[in-house]
């Protein structure tokens, strides 16, 4: 799954489940959480790195990400100028972290001393968090890797010790990396405009994107596509043409599932609105009284349509999955069959989360209510 999508975005919020677990569930159905943990921590087929956000990425794609590791920080901006100055002033902290990891690693973030001569200045939460900031720099540079977790803390180790021997050693140019990343993005998104690609996977790191797209189109790696009723120049990967032909022949069994807010299908809200006319936003930071739907809403995908959304919350101490509201889109089917499909999707989510009970509020579509209650 991570190989097909290029990345699984991670996030600390677990009102329902962390996105790196929920995204595969939405697409594949029920699986054991330990399967993903094994792929990450034991088999090391995945590792933590930057994609369009902090993510789990396939180790097979290491050459793509190594381009950023080699070049960081290289962009001209106030942030990078400040970071370069900070690194120059705090060489001792950098050496301390690398030496301690080599001697005693793996280590938790709290195991390192703050030997910074100059505090990191920031208007955000990073202010004075010198060890965290230096570890973040070394991680982005590919010098250290997240090797585990101890409670809420990350555990670090030297990258040279963490990566398996079979990790691809190929060194790519920026242009080669861009072309591979384009292919990965187009296949993950299914159909994509250039601006969709720019925002996905290796976000903002596509060197001369128009030229690279033209080259891949000329070589017939990607082909132009049209979407009925939707404007824009869309691209389709030629490797997906056979799959589309199978769909046309009826080789697809639609199902109903619930989507993580960070699923690539809906993560780009502008693209989501353009393709499905579905308005969606995470209302985590919206004051409770001003929320339209809820804190951590999951869209309902039925076949190829987004038909509604639910506001769930999982209490792991009691084993209760609470559905604080269910909403149907105006054009959603209002019948008992659809209601039962939505109910089954919620029940399946409960099984995946290990819920022993599911409770509903009164905020339910009238036509779906019998099945949900």
C-alpha cells in the first residue's frame, strides 16, 4: 500500500486512529496493526521521512529521498539562512548527538544534553527546543533515523546502522528524482494535474516540473486524459490503462468505506472539491461552537461517490466507539440499502479499532436511521 501511494502520512492525533494505520484500512479492509509495525520496525521496508508531510515512505524509494538529504538546507529563504546560522553556532550539539548515538544508541530524545550555545529562535513551538531541532535537521539530512518509540518520545539511531543492507544505493540527479517522483505521484493519485503533482509526495521538490512532464509525455510514460465535466489537463500513467479497461469491463466490486482526513484521495481539499464537489475541512482547530460537523470527521466513500460523513470518537479504555453524528450529502441515496452499507462500514471500523460497543447520537439522516440504530 505505501509503495503504491508513495507515502503514508503520520499524525499524533488518535481520536479514531493514526492515519498511517487508517489509510491502509480504508483501502484494503481489515488487517492487523502489527503487520504495518512489522514492515516498519522489523523488516524495515518503510522508514520515516518527509513526503508532502511527515510520513512513512518505502525504503525502495530511498534514492528519491536521498536527493533532499544531500541538498538540505540549500534553498534561499529566511528560514534556511537562520537554520544555517544556528547549525554553525551549535556544532557541539550536533557532534554530541552523533557521538552518543554511535556509542550508546538507539536513544530517546530526552537522552541527549542540550549543549546549544545559541537557542533556536522561532515564533512557533520549536522555540528553544534545541535538541529536537538538531535531531530534525540530522533526520532531514539522512544522518539519523527514527528507530522506534518509547511512549510519546521518538527513539533515534544512526541512519547507517538503521537502514538494511538491501537499501538501494543508486545516486540520482535532481532531474532523475523528479521524474521518478512524478511517476509515483501520478499512479498514487490516479489522475493528476501538474499542480496536484506539485503538492503531493515530494511536495515542492519537483525540479522544472513542466519540462519533466513534457519529457515523460513524449516518452509515453504518462498520457493526457480528460474527465467529463471537469476542466484541466490531466495525466494518467500508462501502467494504469489496463486497470481502467478492466473497470470498463466490469472488473470492479464497489464497496463502502470511511476515509482518513489524510488519505491522498481527499488530502488536497481543492482537488477534492473540483473532482467530487465535496466541501471538507478538519475542524480540530475550530472552536467547538463554530464547528459545522465535528472534531475529526471521516468522509463516507460509497463506490466512486462521497455520500456523507461521520464524526467518530474511539475510547480505548472503555472500548466504546461513539458516533456523534452522521450526515448525508444532498445528492446521496436516501434509502435503506445505503443506510445498511453505511452501518456495515461503521461496524467494520469498530472491529478494526477493537471496539466492543458502538453508540450513536441523534444526529442521523432519517432514511439511514433504521439501519444505524
